[in-house]
């Protein structure tokens, strides 16, 4: 089971596209809102989460966390005790740590990217302390998966699927997501 955290100011596409891809693959994901089970995204879209972040439980069944970006969503997520506790729990227990856009900065500030490769939204590279910034849109290094931004949200979700379910399942799912040319 995964927690996908959201806060006021979260980038909606990064959260929902990633969630959709993971659930299509059959991965159990619970959305958790900071301060409430209802958040307002960075573009004014209200999202009803499965639970409030304060209701999350850190236990062996937790496979990882997903943190979407957006502003001020990333800052709001980083300032939440329950989000940071979940990130630290996953880091300490070799669970998946997944972040997109500005959100990899949360991992950087916690020192989790030291000696790793990662990617983020352009302009946030200095926040990825101690890491080698990759040139790809999505980057996996060990148990850390990062992505550049909204335009890479589906690929980010597919990379999480590959890590959890295998590359073959991810590739098969990718094939079902192809849009025909207009």
C-alpha cells in the first residue's frame, strides 16, 4: 500500500495522473490530505482525499510514498509532520520514495539524495543536495523515483508501476494508455 500525499497548492495533474496509473496497475494507493481530507490544488481544483494525513499509519504494509509537486503544495507537504514522518519511515525501511516536480526538494532537504541521481522541475536543482541531477524526465536510483513535472506525470506513474509490479506490466499498461493521433 502507498500513501499519495496532497496539500493545498498541490499540482493536480501530477497527483491525479500518477494515482490513476498506479490504480490501473492494481496498486493499492490511499490519498492523504494535509490538514483535511479535502485540498485545493494549485489551479483551484478541489480534491477529496481518502483520508487526512494525520490518519496515516506507518507499518510494514506501507510500500512507499508519493509526493506531487506544485506551489505552494510542496512547501505545505514539507511542513507537515505526518508527511515527513512517512518519508523518514520509508527511507529507514528501504521503501519507495517517489516525488515529482518541486517535491524532490523535500528528499534533498532531508539528505536522502546524497550520492544518488535525481531529477526535478527546472530551477529546483540546488535543493537536491548531494545528488547528481539527471537529464531525463523520470529517474530511478535505488528506492527513489523522481520526475521533472506535470508533463512527465504518466511516465512517473509507469516508473512506479515498473518498480512495484515489474517492467513487463508497466510496458503493457503503457500500451493501453496510447492516444490515437487526431
